[in-house]
């Protein structure tokens, strides 16, 4: 554990966390709703600092990041807890732990992670699996260690943060995939225990105030966030506020969490969402978490339509994209980070 940031002291040794919009007010000895922050004798402690409980080497496409070092590997890690309460969570065991659950072994230091990545020839470390926003201190320390050794740092996140910590957090990330879970406030309130506007504010902050490469994912859940009207509103907003070259991933829902009895997302629904996104002007729309997605994983040149990147179950080849991110056929640039 380590002293937290982004909080303020109150009366009677209470504290208020300012990391995310929940603004948890914590009497002495109590723990935040995300589980990872605790008031210890009037000081907020980042209890999950140095305590990853999940770690693996993944393809970068699994994050999913399709326009960031395609075909490379990433050292992924996550802790326990979450500042959202999504009923459909695909990583339920990590995000909904018993309070105090987890290893009390010696901490895994940021420099240890960097040395592991260097030794294995892995160019990137990812804060992922559970919500990295509430373990921002650890993620920022890892990012600083990465920068010292020439590695990259990415985050997979809900984007549910206050502006000041979000500005610092994403200012230190090389790339991020943000879950835009719905374009309806009612969905965020009823299904996630959160609100929509802070996520939209974070997305615009990343795009306008940082150099962090941004991609967006929406998990489509039948009858909850997959209507034509919502898809139109969401994709038109991404095109208008984040830019038509922002990669958007539609991911299939598989029953999980409290929605284990809910039906999974069909390929037809994913393809319908992709069609509407393209009609609303988005250039790069991808389909994930389902097999047989035809052209839904390929990257094509916006100018001439040539195949730039072909993907199949996380195997990636770049037949039409040169090292600088330009189409070998017509020379047009494709936005992303390619080397």
C-alpha cells in the first residue's frame, strides 16, 4: 500500500476521495466503494498499490487496440476492485472482491514490471482487467518507469474519473481504450451505478488535451443498449466530438455477472451496429468477441479501400501498411501509432 493522491482532508480525520465522480466520503478506518482506497488514521491509502492479482502476456489487439503497435505483445496486469458496479461485468471476480481480499506478499514494484517486459522483449505494459482509474497511483508510477526505459504504457478503462486526475493519468498514457458502455444516462445509472456525462467529458479531455492515442469500445447487450436510435446517437457523437478516424469497437456480450440469464449478442446485431456507425461517418469500426466477423477486424485505407491490416484471432499481418502508417497502394496516411 502507498499514500494515495487526489483527496482532501475533512473533519474528525475523515477524508474525501477526488479521484472519480463518486467522491467517497470516508470516516477513519473505512474503505471506498471501489475497495482499493482506505482511510488510515486520517490519510487516504492506495491499498492496491503494488498488488496485481492478474498478470499475463497478451496480444495488443486483445485490449482491444487496433491502431497501436499492431501485432505486438503487451504485459497486462490488474488488481482487485472497481469504481463502477456493472451488472454485466465480464471480469466479475476481479471487480467485485470481498473487502480486503488479495495477496499481502511483497509488492510488485513498477521497475520489476519494466524489467520483466524488457527481458521478454515486450514493448508495452497495460493497466487492464479491472478498472485502472482507481489504482491510478500505481499505474502512473508504472508509466514513469516505462518512460525511463523506452517502453509504452496503455490503459483499458471506463473513463469514470474527475477531470484533474484524468488529465494527469491520460497525459502519461501512450494509448487508451475507453469503454463507452451506453449513450443513455438511464443505462449508466441502472446498470453501472454511475453517470454518462463524466465519461463523455473524459473522452473529450483525452482527445483534446493529451497526446494519448484513443480507441473506444461499446459492449452491445441485447435490448439494453443496442437500439438503432442509441447506436445512431453514440456513433454520431464519436464522429463529431472525437473525430471520424477514432477506432470504435463493438464487442459481443456473453452472459456474465448478474446477467447470466441474458441472451448473448448476435453477429447480426454487431453488423447492424457497424453499418450504422459507418453511415454516421466513422472510418474504422471493428467487431469483437465473436467468431466469423468477415471484414469486421480488418483495417482498410480510407482513400482507396486497400487492405492495410488483416487480423484473425489476434494473428496480425500488415500487407498494405508501411512502417510509417501509410497505404502502400495510394500513399494515404492511416492514423495510429505504428512503430
